[in-house]
C-alpha cells in the first residue's frame, strides 16, 4: 500500500526535523508529546501539515515584500539618483538616500 509507505516516510522526516529542532530548544519535544496525548498520531500529522503551511505562507509573504521592495524602491531609487546626477549638480551618493526615501513613501502609500 503506497499511501501507508508515504505516511511512514513523512513521519520519519518529520521526526528527524523535530529531533533536530529539539536540540536547539526543548519546546518541540514537549509539544509533540502533548499533541500525541491529546490527538494521537493523526493529530501530529495534522500539526506537521499546519506548521508546513504556516512556514510556506510566511515565506511567500517575505518573498512578496522582497520583490515589491526591489520593484518599487531599489530600482526606481537608483534610476532617480542617476537621473538626478545627470540633470542636477549633485553626486549619486547624495541623491540616492533622497530618492530611496521618496520611493519608500510611494510604496508605503501604494499599499
């Protein structure tokens, strides 16, 4: 039965990850024991799935913030600073913080 083999493999990987995390803090072992006592092995698998979903959600939000920052702050700030050095008598080092501030405000108000 491939589904039971897959569940066993998922359980082994999750146990290895929990053991590795338990080395750094003692919280995971006690939480795992409490989940097994209250909900059994199915509850532990559900907790692993929930934790995985939360980690993926946080990772996607961080990636979205990173790409928005690149798209709306870093690239336009460098371009504006470069244009300022061409048309106004200022150096790039002076123009970059001002343009980054302006672009950050645009991103902040854009939402």
